[in-house]
C-alpha cells in the first residue's frame, strides 16, 4: 500500500501525460506538487534511474545539451499500470490518533505544566499560519488556492480540537495523573 505523496509515482504520472526530460519533470513537479519543498535535480535523476532499472520507464532518445546529454524518458506499460493502481487507491485518512500536539498536551498535564498555555500558543501559531495561507490563496493561482484550502481546512479542524481540549482539560488532567 502506498501512503501519501510519492515522488516516483508522481514522476511516472507526469510521464504518462507526455514523454519528458528530467529538467521538465522537475519543473512540472515543483510547479504543481513541490510547494515549499522542491525536488533537487539529483533526486529527480536518481529516481528516474531507479524507475528505468525497475522497467517502469525507458529512455526514448538522447540529445546533446550544453552539459550532459539530454535524455527523454517514456513510461512503460508496467509504469502506467502502477500509476493506475496508485491513483485508484485512497490515501490513508488523516490525522492519525497519536499526534505531537496530543502528546504535548498529555505530557504537560502529567508533568504539572500548563497545557492551557501550550494550547494558547499553538492556537496562535495556527492562526498565523492560516493568515499566511489566506494570503497565498488571495495572491496565487488556482493550484495555490486549492493547496491553501487543504491546509486551511486541516488547521480549522485542529483549532476545533484545541477548543474542545481546553474545555476538557480538568477531566483530562484527572485521567492522566491517576
């Protein structure tokens, strides 16, 4: 089972769209999927090498370039089959039941520290990030807006959890200090 973002499968999907050079794949990946975390050229070419070794891509032609020769990669039937399977598989629903946020609240209570102060700081951090994402949404294109919406919805859920947790801190304190 493949969980979450997969660079090899994403590159295969881009190759299914059209045969491409590594440079073009990096550009397209960074444009659509690499917000805040672009791929290095080394990662692109190492991944393409593994995909070729595994029979998921082949090199269709080689053109001389200013530096190394430019290779055009083409997806194979095996690569396309893997992309089909990946696209048909749902992503593991998030969030997981054990998160850093939850752990910090419980440990604060266990250690006699103020979980409410921590949650207030976390709420402020979430609100600052929501302001940043809202600005990205206003200033960006549709891809930026959709990615910002995804982040905003997750942060809204976290804020709801923070408010619910603050309301339950007395009961949770009793539970974790037994």
